[in-house]
C-alpha cells in the first residue's frame, strides 16, 4: 500500500482508498453515469441558490438527466440556468461548501449554490460529467458573484433613528403642554386665532404637535426606505420559509385594515432573520425559532393605541364635547412619542445587526 496526494485537497491518502477521508473526493475511477443513476434514482441534488444579480436565496434543485446528459437547475417557479449539456457546465468551489455554477456558452448569469450535502454534490459532479472533478484551478471567485451588501449603512440607520427620536420629542412636549392647558384647550379650539393670545399654553401645545406631524412625514419617508432596504438585507442572508417580500415593507402600510397587521409581520421577519446568533448565509429555516425584540412589539402596540387615542380626540373636538379633549390629546401625543422612542431603538438595534453584528 502506498500513499498518494488527493487531487482535490492535497491530503495524503492510501492508493487503495475509494475516497479521500479528508474531503470526500472520489478516488480511483470517477463515478459513472450508471453509478450515479443506480445510487440515486431521482438524480436530484437539493440546496440553496442565488442569482448573481439578486439578493435573495431560494431553495433550488439540480436535476441531472443521465440519458440526455443534461442538467437543469431550477426552483419551484422557474428554471435558473435551464437545461444544459453537462459538458457546458462549469463548477467552481471555494472549499467551504459554496460553489459557482455557470454555462460555458450563452449569456447566463452564474449561480451561487450551497448543497444540502456537500459530499453528495462532490460525488455527483464527476458523474454528471462537469469536468473530471470540481474545478478549483480557477478557484471560486467571490467577485464574480455580486453579493449584495447585508449592511444598511450605519449612517443612514442613525439618520432614520434621529428623525424618529426628534418626532417623538416633539410629540412628548405636546403631550405635556396639552396636560398643562387642561380646560383651556377646548376653549382655545373654539377660536384659535383669538385664543392664541388668551391661552398661550394651548396654542403652544398645538404648535408642538404640528411640528411633530411635520417631522413625522419626513420620518415616515425615511423609515419606509430603511424598511425596504432592511428586508432586502434580510433576504440576502438566505432564509427559507419567509412569507413576505421587500415590496410588502412599503405596500403593507397602504391597505386599509390590513395595515394594522402586515407591517408588523414584515418587521417580525426582518427582526428574526437578522438575529445575531445565525451563522453564515444561507441560514435556512433556523430564523423561525428566534425570539422577537420586545421593543418592536411595544412599538407596534403604542403606535396602534396612539392612533386610536388621536382619533377619539379628533372626534371629541369635532363634536365640541369639551371636557376630556385635552386628556385624549395628551394621551394620543404621549403614545405617539412612546412609539417613536421604541421604533428608534428598534431601527438602531436591527441596523447594527447588519452593519456590525459583533457589537450586538
């Protein structure tokens, strides 16, 4: 018995071994099409794949047809590389279970592929005929796979949080002024122009609330951009089993009644997928077991309650019911302030997970 170097990893192995004990590379005669077909009747290799130009990973299947000597790579909805002769398929590996698949002819974007079973994929590739083995002579080139950045940009995250905190501060000041105005506030509402001189505290309360509303418009626009980017960053981590998409991070806010639920469900997915305990992408389905941020749940509860309180205050003001108007106005503004603080910290926490996970 003599030792020889494995052509795949260079590890010293016996010349009588059928595979390398270090990397699993088949030794001796390469597996044939008949070997592979007999060993695996359906000839399918499953894993996670991602187009070079798309952020999201998806579950994909490599189906090899030994009779037609062709390979099809597809997900549940459509073919990714289409059916191609195996002699056209290039497979480059990076040594850690990630591979680049591409055709040698035609305008086809490469696919980054992570098989469920690395050993099975390594064994199958020679049988498919895609070269003598996984090609590392042109080693896996990370630059050829345009991996979208998982980070959101810490400056942008802080800018969004800053406007949200500023909005919360304006609403918080308004809430205190509404309480200070008390019974003067409904009298002020009867004639705000004259009342501004007679009841300056009530006028200041409305002024602070109006400034908060202006900041809220700016904050909403910035937050929606951040929300969209956050979902795309989450999708780049390769979660499986998600129910929403980046478009829902914006569209979900504009559907009556459904907007009481959908935005929070989208935030829940971003929150869980971005959890710092996940490993390298694709993370698969493990994100579903992660807990949600408590501040995120409290944000949504305060946001819903604040809108309800504001609606009650508006209704009382329109009916000139007096009495409790200032109380409901203070409650609505106070809840909106609380929602802003909680959302600001939620944005910062999730933003740091993408940009600097070691700090979380």
